[in-house]
C-alpha cells in the first residue's frame, strides 16, 4: 500500500529530515511511527500526500509514484489518504456536519451523496447528535472525532494521524485510539505518528522508530522503546 525506496528529504534550508528510508507497509496494517521531536515523522506523512516532494528516492502510494503523478491527480491521492492532525484543523465557521462533508461538496458531489456519506462518517465516530454544533462548542475529543470523520468521508484506503492525541487527556486519547482500531479493522491502513508510549506499548502493533531521519528500528508487535 505504501512503499518508500531509498527516500531522502532535504528541506531548502539544508535540513535533512529523512535519510535513505526504505519502507513497505501492506494494506490493512496498523503502524506506529515514533521518534523524538525532529526525527522526521511529520515529514514522512507529508511525503505520502505530496505536501512535500522527496529529494531523492521513490514514494509509492497505492501503486502510484507520488512524485511522478500529474498535478491534476493530487486531489485523487488526497482522497485515498485521509489525514488527522494534533490540532484538529476544523473550519470554525462551519458545523460538524459541514466540516465533514466539505471535501465532497467542493468536489461537486450531489447533495444527497454529501448527506449520506456525512451521516455514515458521523455515525462511525459517534457524533450524530452533534452534527449541527460548531467546533467551539465541542470538547477536544469531539473535535478530534469530527476531524477523523472528515478524513474518512472520502472512504480513504489509508488514514494518517500525526500526533492525534497530543492535545487530549488520557481517557479521551484512549477513545480516539479505540476508534482508530475500529477504522483499521474495517480495512483502512493506519499510520500513526506519536509520542504516546503508553498507547504504543498497550497496542503492540508494528512500530517504526525514526532517529534523525533514519529508520533505526522496525518491529512487529513492537514497544515504544526497546
Ligand atoms: N518546512 C521545513 N523547512 C525546513 N526544515 C524543516 C521543515 N519541516 C521540518 N523541518 C526539519 O526537518 C526535521 C524533521 O522534522 P519533522 O517535523 O518531520 O519531525 P517530527 O518527527 O514530526 O517532530 P515532532 O515530534 O516535533 O513533530 C527537523 O529537523 C525539522 O526542523
Ligand atoms: Mg511532527
């Protein structure tokens, strides 16, 4: 589902964020990406949605070479790869339902389809009763669930979460993680960058450890630090 062949990323200011990364993630996997601040986790995520280009090497997502695809194909890539961030990034002037359906509206889907798919995503994250609320009226966990529903509304094959529990208390963090586990069980490949050792150690999934842009460890049923 995701392949990186000898990928390096050097930002224009000279910083090497990734070095010679080789990686293969199969469809249906649940993968944690860990490593200290600046290790390259967010850079890896950005390469997968072509928010950044690799400086060298090849990034292949669902059979497509991300660097070689036409600009016009990028929206298609971004529907295949849903993204969730630490700070939610919701549109404050739109309701929960509007935030979730927005991507479908701008891609010209029929209002009935927008409504149907939004309802499905709302139900999946358990937010149907909050559909008409605005982000500022929600708890942090509810805001993150809205962001997850927004990421899932296009039925992506891959969901990338960048430190999704960073702004949440431990109980709420667990609710979000349980939701990711369910989404993964429904067939979505899941990639989660995190500093949360407790969650990584409890779930015992694949753990990819980055250090200064290089993969220093990649273990099935791994721990946060071995
Ligand atoms: N747009 C950018 N321009 C220049 N350097 C950058 C840019 N984004 C990130 N970097 C640098 O690249 C390296 C990797 O950063 P990245 O954000 O990928 O790390 P991270 O593992 O996500 O860190 P954190 O845990 O703090 O989120 C760091 O040295 C960072 O300073
Ligand atoms: Mg980061």
